[in-house]
C-alpha cells in the first residue's frame, strides 16, 4: 500500500497569500543561507503529527524523498508538497489543523530570519534586545490579546509518559478549563497534549468559545514534539532559549507534570529565573503535580534539587500530588493576585516585562562535546547561575536524545561527557538512571543507549 502522497498543491490564506519573490526564493533556497531545509524539517514534523516518533534524524531518513517548494504565481503563493506522509491527508486533502500549523511555520521562519536575525533592528547581544525580539515574534503570531485578564497556565511535562500520567494531565486540564483558564504547552504529545484536550471539554461545558490552546516550539525540537491537533495558536521561536523565555513572559502560572530530561531543562530554567535576587517578589505560582503514582517521581526531583542547588530551590516550588480540582482552584485565585500586581506596577497583562533574565540565560547554548564538557557544574557559584548551568546540561541530553544534529554528533564522536562536583554528578547520575528505568528518555526506550557519560 502506498504510504505517501506523490504531489499536492496547497494555497495559503490570509497575509501569507502575498509573499515577495525574495521570500519565496528563501523558502526554496537549499543553500546554507536559505530556509528550505529548515522549512522541510519543520513541515515534515507537522505532517507527522500523531505518529509515535521522537527521533528527528530517523524522521528525516524515513521521508528522505519529501520535498516542499514555494512558488509565487499570478494569483498568489502556492506550496507544492512531494512524497508527504499519507496520514496527514483525508481524501487527498491536507487536514485543516495541520494546514494552519504549516502556515504558522512559514510565517515564523520568515519573520524570525528577515525581521529578527538579519535586519539588525534588535541587538541580540543584549538581554533587553533579545526580550524585545521575543515580544515582536509573539506579537506577529498574534499571541497577545489586549483585553484579556491574566489566565494563561503553562503546562510542562514529558512526551514519553505512561497512560495514567496522560489521563491525569487531561483531568487537570479539564478542571482548569472549567475555571476559564487557558492552556499553553510545548505543543507536543503526552502531557503537552493532555491539558489541552481536557481544557477543551471544560471550556465546552462552560460554553466558553474563546478558549486558547497555545503551543510554543522551536525548529530543533519540533520533530520530537510535533504540534498536537488541539493547538490553535502555534508559534515557532528561533531557538530553545527564546522558546523558554516566551513561556515565562506569556504565562501567568506554571504547572510541571512528570517528564524526562526536557522537563528538567524547563524546571531548571525556571529556577534560574526564580532564584535571581531581582525576581524574588514577583508573583508566579509554580506547582509540581501528577497522579498518585507520581509521588516517587517528584520526591526524586526535589531530592536532586536539594543535592545540587540546595533547599532554596525547593522553596519556590509547591508539590501537589493528585487533587487536580484543588490545583485548578489555586491557579484561578493566583490569577487575581497577578492581575492586581500587574495593575499596580503598570506592567502588561499579556507579557511579563519585569522578569529579570541574565544574558547567559538567553544566549543560545549549542550542545557540542566541547561545550558540554566545559559546563561549570560546581556549587561554588550563586544558586541561579548553577541552575542555569544545570539547565544547559539537560538541554544537551535532550539534543543527544531526539534532535537530528545532536544524534549525528553522538553517532560520530560518542556520548557527551559531563563533569563537576562529585555530589552534583552523583545526583545527576541517580536521577537520569531513574528516568531510564521509568522509560522517560524517549518514546521507544526499550533499548535506550545514553547519549551522555557522567564522570564522577
């Protein structure tokens, strides 16, 4: 049976109906400075939504004949897809939600390249310049609703999870939706999908027709976390650091559900902000939550944080195992506190300008064998800086697990090597081994081969 669509033409709607010849050329240019390969990878990931695949390199190899061409015709733009996955189509028509996601990818790739990275309008060597760039990307993606009060809950968690954790995340999303709260996730499967699905039902029961299901991704991770079908507002940030900053600037409260190395990266990034001396008084509820069988998981997380950063890290976290109704009520009440705080400070409801981030937290960390071995994993530094260094270590592990470039590096040069204070390295080793035993590293973890080596 044929497994792909030989060729199909798609015409975008809205502003993407009109592209300049230069923009179309960029999207077709296969050279190093062109966008075609990046567009191809992101498009293939979008078309592969729902497939049980989280290996970016394997996906590219599986559909190595897939192509996308962009042309400017007399009546506007047309996209030509060749050898695309058949499961993205119904009766040879691209599923409407996937079409919307595809156009979001094109919009964000073009805007990020032309208006952010190359135009020189934003000084990306400064903290303020990076934050300003993130604001403009989000605004271009229409993520700001000016007349809305704070009500966005960011839900972080893994894509490689057992069914019980997915069902819990869906129940939690349902309780959040019943209280009129909107959902923002990394937009992938697992507990990035569950809260959206649950909130959709909760919003429906309350006859809320304006519910929001925001997904934020970046090109390097999208193949591992292709946007799930419930995402209605998709935004592709240029890199993982801008993606993470977008979460904390846009969101008003954060719930962290069980996950693996990627979830630890997000948690440590958040702690690097919360532990900064200038952010101590800013309201931002952070709750770690899961079903009754996740208690040991969160005990392991808090033990790791105490053994590495110290007990000060756990002071900024609230662990609430089970009780999704109480968590939703807690988040709903926190929204009023945040609204009053933003009103008093004249800060925007839709973008948290007051958070202080250091340039090192915002500068893209490129995981290589040299950069991973050069991380400062020592307790002889301020807690928020150590949290940032640990975040980079987990970012590298994510890259080695699922990102195409990271996988290529591991295949060529072997595992990344991490070294530091013995207590920190022992804690990392213990936590990562637990993730492996619980099959949290990849969707197919049956024969997981670590992409890292910890030197004690």
